[in-house]
C-alpha cells in the first residue's frame, strides 16, 4: 500500500548525501508520498522537486526548542503520516517530542557503531527513547551494538545498507599520473579519510615498514589533517618515506581512487559500511580493510578485496604484497568489487529494503 513518509535530514552536500537522498526519490517513484524537511538551499532540493517530492524549507537547529517541536508536530498532524524518519541528532530529539500522542511511526537512522550505552542518560532522548518505534541501521555491526545497549528499551532494529549505483561513477575519469607528478610504472594504494583516531592511520603507515624496498608500492593519502606530528614521525622512520604522499583534501579524489590499484583502510572501530570504500568499489578499485564490525560486511575476503585483522601492520602489508605480486589481481578483484556493489550494495536494493521495512512497521497495527 502507498505510504505517507516524512523525512527530516540535511541534504546540503550532494555527493555525501546522494545514497540516502536517492532512496527517497526511489520511494516517491514507486508511488509513495514523501515529504522532506530540510534546508531550502540544500544541494538535492532540485532533484527532490523533479521527482515530485514535497519540500519544507526547515531543519531544526536547537534541541528541545518548543517552537521547532510545535512546527514538526503540526506537520505530523496535518499530513497524517504513516512514518517519520529522523536522520540526525537535533531532528531526533525534537521529532520524538513532536510525535508524542500521535499515531505516526517514529524511525531513527544510525550510520555508525558506538556511543550508545544503556547507562548514558542522553541516549534516552534518542535511540533508547520509548517513543521510538524502530531504528534503521546501516550495517549489522551497528545493529549488534544497539542490541547490546538496549537493556530497558527494546526498539525494533532492522539493517538496510545505503547502496550505490555504478552509473553514478561512469563519468569519473582516472587521474593521469603525470598530473600528479607520479611514476606511471609504480603500484599505487590510496587511502581517503580524515585523520581521526578511529581510522587507525599509524597502523596503516607502519605497514609500509614491512614492504620490501624493491616493491615499488606508493601510498597516496587523501583527507584532512593527515600531516600531523604522529603520522610524519612514522613516515620519516620508514625505509622509503618518499613513497608516502600526503595530498590533503581534494575535490577530485574519486579520480585518484580510480587511478590506484587498491584502496586501504585500517579502521579500528566506530564504522558502519564506509562510504569511501563503497565508492572505490564502484569505481573498480578493490580494497584492503580491517575486520571491524560493519566494514567486514562489505568485502568477500580474497574475492572482491582482502579483510585483515585490525592493529596488524604485518597483515596489511602481506595483503598488499599479495595484490602487488599478482599482476591480474587489481583488475580481477576490482571487477568483483563492482559486481558486489551491483548485487549486494545497490541503491535499488536499498529502496526495496526501506519500502519493505516501512510497510512491515506500519502493518504491525
């Protein structure tokens, strides 16, 4: 049956929000009635309008703000929605308050693992609030974490990944080595991430201490704050520090990812399914990642990439050398990675998953 769905989220950055935004465009095209509350200057607003989605130029700014709660509540009542889906902290807090005493099903989104604990009072304003009907998780790792935290309150938990479409990346051209001043005969691994402790960059850099000098493997590092003191100290201690290239944040990072033979990510915790890895897979760049909850779901080890233990530079180096020493591996695994996106992490699969989840939730009554 057609559903009336109210979404409150921030769609200001086109590339970052595309997997989520396209889910609701897909639901609208399938005959459901979607209304989105978001900033009026959001990058995706025109796409939403073209799909026939009703837009409300509003996004909550302050938790527990009475006027904002009243505005959301009026929309819930006037719109007679079946489902309200809330995607960020302030919208969750205010949306839950607005939904009290109404029949709308309240759904929260959780895109990363961690920071939800039964003993944390702030969690009972969001994920552990008794008014929450369900939490939609972006990975099984996230779902398992919330299950462990749900001691007194037991929300319905469902996993539906935010998928991608291979056609989104068809026009991305590989970066010519010459434009970056790089040797076209070298083997390139790329890491695209901002420097946060959860990313485990010291372990990734230390992996290059286990790479023989005769193996012409370079690491391209894309992202903010990667040139900090700790990272630079490790780089300068390596046998070939000249093969580590810190490139900062770049708007053309996808072109560099497509140029590389493999994508590396050494995360320690707190991930769901990392978007940059899915982007790389969509471009045909297979990844070597750590076996943390969430991320380990992305790759079939030895088929579409490699999964290695976290905090283990030697294991990361061994997997990298496997790929380097097999000239066919980057292309073969890259093709398998694209196929995994098409069959397991597609946007179409996400749209169907959200639809089935909403319908099942509403059907409970």
